[in-house]
């Protein structure tokens, strides 16, 4: 199941196939010419979607569907986004389509929508067109044994944070670490929880997750000990919250270099709890639904 869009330009437009292909190549990270498909994949957010350059239509039915608009020329570029995905897939994908439309003054044919021909689509109306079907399909296909559920607003906030990780890291500089938020599924009751990491009490951001995985290395007698400790964010802040301060991103805390050293003893003496492996595992993003 997928959501497909087709892109058109006004008759007389000087926009070239090569220019659009180059734009897609640069922004997809596939900076290579002479390809006909571009996979966009954001490792920080786990969002992915696809663009294709299609062959010219020869079938009479296809010509009637895609080549019958007297005011528009078919660019032969199309877009594909799967259903059964968290809603933030659409938020990110249609933001990019907004840029593509604006860059080349393109028009969209949306077979899933109410417009009969190409029109000036907005990211809001494309998102609504995709997500209505996406949520219905997700509810119909939800299986509690294999899938995980989070409310749409909660997973969208996590996407918003993860989408800013790179910019936040650049803003803070190399003295800090800005971790991602991971979606996990508990092994006991198949509930979705969120997790981030904090390594060796270094200066970092702690986002608003359910749990934090502490990655430690410290001296123990005459050797160096390495371990990990899973702790709820609430408990972590009860123990070490005095060393943190608020950070402008929603719900985030930051520990500055002057306090990171002070937190070392408390960080290294937090007692071991249940191992992460026995508690939860990362859920494939394709199995995270916003409806059930």
C-alpha cells in the first residue's frame, strides 16, 4: 500500500528534467547522475520515501490518465510514500515536496485526492490526504504482538527532536553530545517506551524520554570497569538533576562541562538494574503505528 504523486509543469516552462534530477540527487545524498530513482533516508528520524523518473507512457489508458492536461506537461517524476507508518513520515516527506514545488514551480497530480488534475498542492493538504488513509490502514492492520502504538502527538514530538539533532549538535559544538531518541518495545507487555543514552557523564542533552541508558567506564580497584545501567529518566533526575539545567528544546535538560565532572561520582555509583536486553528491544519503525 502506497501513496503516489505525479509532478507537472506549466506549458512553456523552461524547467528541465536534468535540473529536477540534479536537485533530487543532491538532496537525497545520491549525488550521482544517470539514475532514475532516488531514495531519501534520514538516519536520525528513520523516515524514508522515494522519487522516480518514469518511462514515457505508451499504453492508451495511461496516456488518458497522465497526459490529457492541455495546460500542463508531465515531468515524468513521481513520488512514493508507504502507508502503515508513523504520521511523522508524512510531515517530513511533504516538507520536502513543498521545497521541490517551490524550487521548480511544479504542480501535483494526486490520484488519492479530490482534484481532477494537477494543482498547487501544499504540504498541509498532501499530509491530510495521506494521513487519513494511513491512520485507518494502521488501525485495521494493528497487531499487538508485532506492532507498537504511540499517540500521534507524542511520536511527532520525538520526530521533531530527532530532526533537530544535527543542528543542535552543531549549535553546541564538540564539547557536548546530542543523543537521539529511540523507540523501544517492552518484552513483558509489548508497550512502546522511549530511550536515550548518556555516555561517561560527558556534557550532553537529556531529552524527555521514558528511560536513559548510562554507558559507563570507570576505575575499579586496579582495572577499568565497563557497564551499562538502564534507569528511568525520572529516577535519573532525582539523583543527578541538580547538575542539569533547562534547555530550549521542549522537555530537554542539559549538563554543562562545569557540572559534568561534579556528576561523575553519582553517575558511576548508580546501582545496576535489569539489563536493557531483558527489558526491551528497539522496534522496527515500520511497526510503530499511531492508530490501533
